[in-house]
């Protein structure tokens, strides 16, 4: 009977991790189908006029949902930030010291910098993406520009 109890205890964290992973995947897939407010015109014109364009490629990379969604940027900003941090650790000795010699506190600082650069790249990429959507939206105003940039 104690063997069964030990198996249940050791199986419980595994099931929790599996459940958490399934929830994250579900949220990610659902977010690929939630359109950005005010960009429904892009979806209606998608099949006829966007084949072979950057909008088509963007939709393909963002999950292929044929919608410019709230998760369109995906992991791109994080990857850019991680690459930048790796370059900085090779260029500046202070970053390399943080990563190698300062132990856990240094690694936490590197993670903090990566998150800050991720936010920076997210803002920059969302501004450029919303600017590139301007020709495809019929009623484009400064308000719609801000809404699209914040939604991304």
C-alpha cells in the first residue's frame, strides 16, 4: 500500500506539468485566432490579394490562422532579445562577469535584462507591423494605429 501511495505522490507533479503545458498550448492556439481590433478588412482581403506578400508570410509564421492576431509577434521579440544579450556578453566584460562569475544573482540579472529588451523589441516590432498594415486598412486613423500597436 505504501508503494501505491509513493507512485501517486511521484505522479502528481508530472500530471500538474502536463496539465499546465496543455493549458499554455490551448491559450496560444486560441490567441492565434483572436483578431486585432479594427483589422477585419485584412482578413476579408487575405485570400485574394495577399498571396506572396509579407502579410501572407507573417500570417504563416504566426500560426497560419489567416488572421493578424494578438499573438502575431510570437516569440520573435524574445529571440531578438536573447541574441542581443548573448552578443553583449561577448562584447562587454561586465556582462560576461554577470553571467559567469556572479552565480545565481548574475543569471537573474541577465534574465531581467533579457525581459527588458524583450519589451523593447515588442514595442518596436508592433509599431513597425502596425505601420505596415496601414495600406490594407480602409479607415486608418491615429487611434487605430495606437490600438493596433498596443494589441500586438
